[in-house]
C-alpha cells in the first residue's frame, strides 16, 4: 500500500484545510457533540457543505456526491478531525441516503436525496425496539396495507435525536407469517404524521439524546416504501454496513489520542510529574496507538474497495468492533488522566476560584458514560463477531 500523498492529494488537502478554516461557523469552534447543541447548530456546517457540494463525499457523483477518490475522502476525514468540526449527522448522508440511491425508484431519489444533501431535512432511524435491539429481526412494529397506504403501529426506542427529525426510516413487519427477515419492509415516515409521538429518554450524564418513538395508526403512503414489500431486510443490511464503517471513527480517535497525550503529559498538581511518565500508563497509550494504526490501515483498504466499486462488506464488522473498543479505551484513559477531577458534576460545584480542577477534566465522565453504548448500537459487537465468523472465516 502506497502511504505517500501525491502532489494532487497534497493540493487537495491544502484546499480542504483552507476551506474549513475560512467557512466553519465561528460560534461552533471548540464545541463538541456532547454539548447542548440546537438543531441549527447541528445543521450549520452541513448546510455550508451542501452549498459547496461536499456534504456527501462517499456518494456517487450522479446523485450529488463529491466524486472524490478514497484518498481524498481519507484526507477529508482527517482534516475535519483536526479542526474538530461537528460533522453532518449520519442518518441522512451515511445511512438512508445510500439506501435510497441504491434501492429507490427514480421518483424517490428525486424527492428525497436533495434534502439530504442540502441539510434541509433531518432524518432519524427507527430500527431498535424494546426487546428487538441486537436481535433486530424480531421486531414487532407492524404495517398493514390498506389500498395505497400502510397503517403502522408499534414502538421504536433509542432513536437518536429523534426530537429534531423531519423524517424517519423505519423497519416494520408487513408479513407476520413469513420468516423473520423475509417479512420486513423499509418505510420512510414523515415525523409530523398524525399518530407519531416522541418521548425523551434521559441519559446517565443528564443529556437528552435518545428517544422512544410511538406509532399509533400512522398512515404511510405505499410510495414511501423503499424496495419491495417484505424485502426490507436487504435494505437494512446495506444500511448497517455503511453505518458500521462510519462508527469506526478512526480520524476522530486519532485526534482524541493526541489530546490524551497532551492531557497526560501535563504536570499534576501534586508535583508527581506527568502521568505519561508512568511506564504502566505509557504502555496503555502505546498499545492503543498500535491498535489504532492497524485499524487505520483496515479502513484505508475498505475505502479503496469502495472506490473500486465494491461496497462495504464483512470488513465493516471488523471496523465496528475495533473502532468502538478503541473509542471506549480512549475515554477510559482520559478519565484515568483526569483522576478525581473527572468525577461527574464535580466541576459544577460552587468554588471561589471558579471551576474545580483542570479544564481538560470537564466532560470526561460524560464521554466515558456515553461511549459505553458504541459497542452495542449498529449491531452489537457480539453480533459482529458472528458475522465475521460466518462471512470471513466460513464457520
């Protein structure tokens, strides 16, 4: 594998870096996803990229994608991680968008893809249910066809940022007598439809990120079904492979590793020297860096395969497993580096001198708690190991 950038790639990197520096919204600089962001905050950068034609780097150019090479997409991710931008949310660009341009009708592509590219339409995902998370094929939400409509009843859960969504993509059971995967359809549902209600789920860190979504006699036009009736599992598998590849988050993890080194190389208040000088902690950081480098090479091979016309396959499960484990290890080490200053809510206590502890300790506990979920969503890591065993090892 050639690891050297060509002159063209270096010029592209400089172009990207200059564009981000000049156009990323000033009020979002230094802010991160775990903060209390408004809908407008989430969409601000997406809309700028939409006008530039850069909001969907991985899409085919014929559908509005940027038409970049695998190397250019890699550079794009690296530069956004370097600048710590708030990226376009994956539900539209990385998840339902590829399903629509792959399986949708010409009319569906014309109707839905422009709003995804521009950031004018916010999407959410309706997959998981109470009792049907990792075992997604056991979902109970049902859709009964009545003429040109489906009547949908059921409940979805862990719907990320569903409180802001304009539209959602939902897996529903349309044939209760078929085998589990064969009786499912993929529907696009307007979240303002009568019968759709959203209830927040408060997280351990106090955030409001996920929701329960209830569907009671929701009327959905048949022309909002993607692909064939009862064949929605085909769409679901394709979507999950794209999602799993994105969950790996290699570029962001590399930036977080740099931050971890900065934090742990800071002199501690007890004059015991920087934590990174401790050989046991330093070994943990070194092991993490080795694993992250190996994962980066796997991601590059995946990007190269996609550029050659082969979509993400079982290697996306490898990316998902290792990527989420690395994210969790990063937050564990950050919390270790913060020590007792990382205790939840400690920095909110009143103090004559302002916040208690160093600035880098702010939010590390919340990040630690929140990344516990990464090995579960997008298909739990246990499920991904089964996929690898079957599709890669032939077991």
